C-alpha cells in the first residue's frame, strides 16, 4: 500500500511539474503615455495559462493645466508571433481621470474636474529570458475633448 501511495504521489508531482507552462501570467510595469495618459504603474493578469486574453489596472497621472490622477483599466489579447517571446498586443482601455487626485470627492461633477478616456491600442510586445516585458504601442486617446494620437512605452517584470 505504501508503494502504491508513493507511486501515485510521485506521478502526480512529476505530471504537475512537467505539465505546467513556462508562461508567466502576471506583469507589473511602468508605462509612459498609453492608457495611463502621461505615465502609470500597472498590474496585468493573463486569464489563461497561455498568451491570450488579459486584464489590467493601474494608477497614473496626467497634467496639462492641472494635476489629474488617472486609473487606467483595460483588456488586451496577445497574438503570438513566430518567436515564442514576441506578440502583437491589441487592447481596449478606459481611463478615469479626476482633477487634483480627488477621485472620490463630493465636488460637483458638472464643473469639468473629471473625465473618462477610451484608449484602443495596438502594439509590439516582447518577453525576455530574464522575465522582463517591454512594449511599444499606438494608443489614440478619445474623450470629451476629442481624439488625440498617442504612443505608449512600457517596461516591467513578469512573474
């Protein structure tokens, strides 16, 4: 009986060890431009064990005539290229923005101190052997002020 339990346990652990993907599903990264508008720190999670559908959320800022705190959110899909570590990264984001960093204040919402931007994106993404992720993307920003062509540059760590 002990031999059978040992055999089953060994088989289970070996199967789990070799059956798991080397693909790391989490990223933490800094982004200049992109969905966070000027800059942001983001967390991204792939929802599958292989590259595919992912979600992200971050905290950033935007500054033109005043300081704005931003919360970029989004979904993306990674399309694997021939090289296993390179992807086309296509996504759609929404960024909540509030003047003076007061996301939850009771101020009058009609005074123009906040807005929402929609940010579709398409870009090139690379995962390195050292679990570094970098990306460059075209990410036009659409909000109540119009449509602005925008770029995003990202650098982060995968885990």
